[in-house]
C-alpha cells in the first residue's frame, strides 16, 4: 500500500517503531493474518497514548474471505434489493482497489518533465 510503514509484530517493541507509534498524527491500522496480533498492537499503541489506531478484525484472512471470493446472493431472496446491492458491492471491491492503487501510484509518482518547444518558426 503506498505510504504504508510495515513493521513485524516483534519489531513494534523496538525503539524505532515505538517512536513512530508515539509521534504519528495519522491513523494507524494494524493488520496481521488472523487479527490476534493486531489487537495486541492496538493495546500497545494505547499504552503509548496513541488513540488513533485500528485493527482489521479477523486479519487479512477475513478480508480475503469477504472480498476476494465473489459472493452469490441467496436465490430465495433474489428480490431482496439490499442483499443484491451488497453482493454487487462485494464483487466490485477488487476492481475498485485496483483503480485506487493505480491512482495512488500516479499521485505518488515523481512529476514528469515535459519537453520544451523550440522557439520561433512555423
């Protein structure tokens, strides 16, 4: 993820990561495989007075199960507009994330210098 700072769970207790947690003003989102260590990381950040932290519930595994496997609506409830809208949203998330990644890559890319036109003449 562009702009992300990645620390292993064991590195959170080292001075560099602890200073980052103490001094950052941005929201910190902790993510791990199953959500167990990210909850502990939030508690650690709270102990260091950083209350602007979140943990991805269930970790990246739960995220993958929810968003990377297209869900199919229950055929018995096909008239349920809310369920259909949720299904459409879940199916569209991977494509939306791809577009967001591309936009952030363009925004974070160094500016391109344009070739200057030669002066004079037709």
